[in-house]
């Protein structure tokens, strides 16, 4: 017998099962345990990518102190509205919603996403929340926020609703801070600063039902194959007598939730004109208001909701000083 050939398997099994995300809003499953008082995230809509010319300030880099070109992603982030504050208790199954306090004034567009409480006694809700905090039963505090897509260039009026954790050193301190946020707007500059890092959570671009060649990158079979060429060569051994889950199979590709860690914030701005290319971003248009420029790419297509979270595992030695940007390329993306 000849020597058996070995090769790495085709395709990664790190994200199995590769199923469609339940909704276009990513579910944040972990938050950083930091003592910094304030919201630990914000959200916006992906506009597109540009080129940034900046001075390399990374320690140990071969180009330190020199001007480099960096691809960057522009995210339009209108102020988010804090609609309610939810207090969590814990039991043997984990976190459980104890009570929640809603703001007295809510945006009228919120009814497009959910049914706000009609017969609602805000005073009783505050008393229940105060009692939970005094008894020491509060394990976590999160703000229920909604976005304002009608402020952007999107033809969308339905807000996206999700939770953002309120950070702090103690439950009482976090609760007192959360009460002051009810019904108010929070901007990206209140959560992040230029030069800091953020984790990006989003739903990737959907590609529908695809075969094993495109989905897993398996080798196309020789020309004389009887059953076809763009399929898996073998479904596995005789024993065990079943098709194992590791065999490359056709199925859903894309529209998965993904998290990119430690994306550096290159710029925070209030006027979208200084960052919008001539003629607008492709498939998005003009950036009207506040924006964030992140280094590199982020998951998802244009107009996708992008959630930014305080970094949960910041790399050692990472510089958090504002970068020195020399030029932002805003030439036309329309080919003009």
C-alpha cells in the first residue's frame, strides 16, 4: 500500500450549525465586566467603506511614524433613545427579568416594532424596582433602547429595539444612573472616544441555499464522475453506518451572526458631509448626521444594523490615543 495522503479538512466547523439568524438584529450574549459607569454599547447603520491616510502609531510596527493607507468602514449612528430600564434577578436557570420601568414619553414610531404598555403605572414600577435594589436581588441592569432610522438616509421608519447593559461598580449606582437616562437620547460620543476599541456584532450578508463546493470549498470531482462533479466525494465510512455532521453538505450560507473583536475607532463626527464621498455611498447615499469610522471591515451588507460594544478582551499594549488622520478619500464611488 502506498503512503496515505493527509490534508486539512475543507471548511471550518467552528460555526456549526450554519443556520439563518432569527432576526436582523444581533443578540449580544456577553458584556464586559467593567466598573465604568454608563451604557456599554450603541448601534448604527452601515454606510460603506472609504480609505483613510493616517500616521501609524502602533508600537513595534515596521511603519511606525510613517503615513499609511487604511481601509475603513463608515457607520451612521443617530442618537439612540432609552425607552425603558429592565432589572434582572437570578435563579437556578440564570438571569430572569425582575421588573422594568418605562419612560413617560416614547417615540410614536416605536409602535411599529412593539406594543408599548397602555395601562401603566410608572410610580408602582419605580417602587418595585427600588425594592429589588434595596433587597440586593438585582444581578444586572440593562436599558431597552430603540434606534432612529428615520433620521438617516434610509427609507425606513420601523426602529430596531434591543438591550444594552448599564455598566458600573454597584447595582445601586447603576440604578441611579439608569433612572436619569429614561426617555433621553444617548450619542455615540457618550459611549466611545476616538482611538478606543469596540467589538462589532452584526448579521452577515445572506447568500441563500448553496452547494457544498461554494459553502465548504471542497474539491470539484474529475470529469468522468458518474453522479456529478460539484458534490462531496464520499459521505463517510461504513461504520458508523450514518452520515456524520462533519460531512460537507449543502445548506444555508450567509445571514449568520458574527462578532469582530477590537475594531479601532478612527473618527467620531457630527456632520456626515465631511465623510460622504462625492455623489454619496453606493447603495446608501448621503450620511446626514453623526457617524463612526472603524478600522477595517465589518460584517453585513450596506444598511445593515451594526451594534458596537465596549471591548470585552482588549489586547495588551493596544494604543487608545486618537489617531493622527492626514487625509480622508472622499472621491466619487460612482465612477465619475
